[in-house]
C-alpha cells in the first residue's frame, strides 16, 4: 500500500514538472516566433510606406507634366497671336481679293487654334486641381501612416527588449526544471516537441480528447489518466497526456509565479 502511494506521488510530480516545463517552453517558442516575425512585419510596414511614397511621387510628376503641357500650349497661343499680327499687317498691302481671302482664312485658323489651346488649358488646370486635391489627401494619409509605422516599430522594439529579458529568465527556469526530470523522460519529451508542429509534447485532455486533437482517447485510457498511476502517450498524436484538472492547477501556479516575477 505504501509503495503504491509513493508511485502515485512520483507520477503526479513528474506530470507537474513536465507540464510546467511545457508551459515555459511554449512561451519561449512564442518569443522566438515573435523575434523571427519582427523583421518581416517591419519590412512589410516599410514596403507599404514605400508604395505610398511612389504613388505620391507619380501624382506629383503628373502635375508637373500637366504644367509643362500648359506652358507649351501658352507658347503655341503666343505663336498664333504673333502670326495673326503678322497676317493683319500683311493685309494692309494686299491688292487682290484672292490673297485677302487666303490671309483671312489663315487668321481664322490661328484664332481657332488659340481657342482650342485655351480650352485645353482650362481642362488641364481642372486636372491639376483634381490631382492636387488627391495629392493633399494622400499626403495626409502618408504622414499618418508614417507616424503609425514609427510608433509601431518603437512598440515592437520595446516588446522585443522585454521579451529578451523574459526569455533569459525562462531559459534558466527551463534548465532548472529539466534537471528535475530523469534523462530518459526528458529525451522523450524533447523528441516529441521536435516532432510535433506546435512544440506541445504534454497535452491536457479536454472533453475526452488531447488539446489540439479531434480524436478522443478510449474510456479505458481516460480512466487510467485520471488515476495518475503511470505516464500515458496518446496513440494518435504521440503526445504525453495529462488530465485537465492537474493541468489547470499547474497553469494557475505558472501564471501566479510569473505575474509576481513581472511586478518585481
């Protein structure tokens, strides 16, 4: 009877240490993933900003191009006006109706060119006004986005710095807990962690199935699990099983401990 009680306590203690280690290692995984994703996130934000910058540049260049077209049209108007003056002067020396008619026709043509150019200038000025309104709005959006990205990068770097301190402490705690587990069990735990996608080697059983799995364990295995007399491995996922009640107890201890640690 005395030996059975000793075995039960040993198994429970192993499960407690294993699950506590799992909680710590999962948090370390989160920190490592966050660290890997920071450069990607910052790069995405900067790429987004660069795209906006290019769009602003394109609108600005379009406005400059339209203004250059307006200058060209004004030159054409000036050229036509000079031609009209020239033709008007020529009319003073013309003797026959045929030449007079020909020059009048040329003058009318140049006047038409001027009207067309003026109409085109008016359209281009409207286009400039429209683009300037778009540019102003987009510049405001760009500046807001730039400020947002600046604060976002600052926030990410702050979290990164805080995570570094937390990770250092967690790694020490993980090494300390690992020493409390016999080497064979520790190696089994590490192999499972390396094999499974999310790194969860110790899975609580909720509603008859290990966390993250849709395949329920058998009633017999569940009964053995809640007895806590031996370590059980899930046949489907290959994970070490822990009953939900024991897992919750360890989770509460974990959060209480680290809450106190963060307040120091």
